[in-house]
C-alpha cells in the first residue's frame, strides 16, 4: 500500500506499491526484483535500466565537435550531389534539397554518436542551407562556360593605334583579386535561393522545398526523447 501521508515523489529512492517478483520488466519480461527503473512510462528491471543508462547518447564538447566535422563533410557531399545532378542533367530540381537535408542530419548524428539537441539542430540548418545555396556557384560557372563555348568568334578590324590604346587601358585597369572574386561568388551563392524569386512561381516552390529539406535535418538532429528515472526500490510486502 502506498504511503498517502507523503505524496511527494522521491526520485532518488522510491517505494513502489508492488511486491517484488510480482511485476515484470517491460523489456526483458523478467520479474522485477527489489530495484527497478522507469524508462519513460515503462517499468524496467535493474539490469535493463542500467543498460539503458549506459547506451543513452552522451552529449559534450567532443561529441558536438565530431558532429560538426561530420556535418561539414556531409554538407560538402550534398553540395557536390546537387551540383553534379544539375550540371549533368541540365535540370535544377529543388527536390534534391530533401536528400541534402537528410545527408547532413545523418552526418551530424553519426559524428555525435547519437547525441542531439538544439545546437546540433542549428548546425544542421546552417549546413543544409549553405550546401544547397552554394551548389548554385558551380552550376552558374558551368552554364557560363557552356555559353562562352557556343558563342561565335567575332572578327574585328585591327587598328594599330586604337588597339594599342585599349591594351594599355586594360593593363592599367586594376583587376579583381582571387579572394574578392571568391567572396563575391560565395555571396551570390548564399543569396541564390532568394535571387530565384525573379521567377516568382519556381522561386517560391524552390524555397518551400528547401525549407522542407532543412526541416528534415532539424528533426533528425533532435535530442533523444528517452528519459530514465531511478533506481527505485520496491516496498517490502507488509505482513
């Protein structure tokens, strides 16, 4: 019989109204002894409870760093996948964003060895968006190269004085450095999902699909919902 004079739950050591040996573990189906655990709402024997505690993913700086490294690798893989598909087929299909979100989420989870939570989710969102948006850069470069290749060379009458003057102006004109060019391409890539809104219908559809891909990565990297309480002790049978 439970102690009605002390209704406050005791999380360190608790008494249970059952009699040892009459209740069964919800996991291994063995009888519950003197000690037991609660895994979410299920009653577990001491062995299953301790094993669940041991197997529960541990979170920490090392786990997050590993998750971030694996996530960056997965984002690069997703970027290559997206860009390769678009360049090879000539089609830019937003549904590839769903695969990128899945790859990034799984990569982070693999690196963290199952740990998850808000900081993992934020990392997954940033990496998924970066992978999908920056994939536009190699696609743009490929399209520009194809366009230049198909252009017919224009024959121009050479004029010695004019040509020399133009060459001198070109030589004196300061060119864009490699770093500045890469920075500009990165900015254009990151803004590409919104630049696509120049075509409102397709741009909006692309943004919605990208959001769904980000949502997939967010859900995969969520923290574990397993809660373990205990150990508790069964109350001895009253005589």
